[in-house]
C-alpha cells in the first residue's frame, strides 16, 4: 500500500518497503504506539540525607533531574503477498531487529521528525491474522530498550 511508505524507518530503511511492516493499533482511533514513544522516561532518584534529629529530608540546593533508561513497546503488522513472501519478510525483519547497526536500531517517525536509538529486547505477542493462502498478515508487539532517552 502506497500510503504506508515513508512513514516509519528503521536504520534509515523504510520499514514497509523493506520488511512489509508498519506500526498498527488494536482498535481504530487508538494511539498506543505514539503513547509509548512520547511518554517521558522516569527520573532517577535524588540523593537525600535523612537526619534522625531533624524533620524531613535534606537535598542539594540545586537538583539536576536525570532520566532512567526506558522500555518502549510498539505494535507492528506484517503484510505479505503470499506464504513465501511472508516467511522471507519475517526472517529479514527479525534478523534486522537482532543485528541492527552493531546491535543498535534507530527508529524514526516521519510525521513527527523524531528518532529513537534503541535495541531489541523481546517480542511479547504474535497474532497470526490470516492463514497462508493469498495475502498473509500477522500482528505482533516488540519491546525495545532506550538506554539514553533524548528529548
């Protein structure tokens, strides 16, 4: 589908053109993929001193908030023309997730112009949407780790 080209890139490769995958949602109108990407990472805790003889806690005069690494889970759908194409695209996509560029993946969404440097963690769910006759579709969730969140 032409409409899916140029929307999502993995290491500068168009994910739909190269692997037949695109970001998808469970229900029409859902925004779970964007929610996962846009949610800020949690902050690392601040060190405090808790004197027994004083009320409360004491912190540095200037607090610098640093962010923790975060996990991002995205849902994809794989589209293939037939059974052979499906298994070929599936193999290529899984290989790309595992190997990346020295293990790193740069995910880029064209519509927001933002990139995320991540690595593959797991595939938490796989749902085969069709059989292997004619066009073949599968939906799955992939978990990534972003060790140094950038905003």
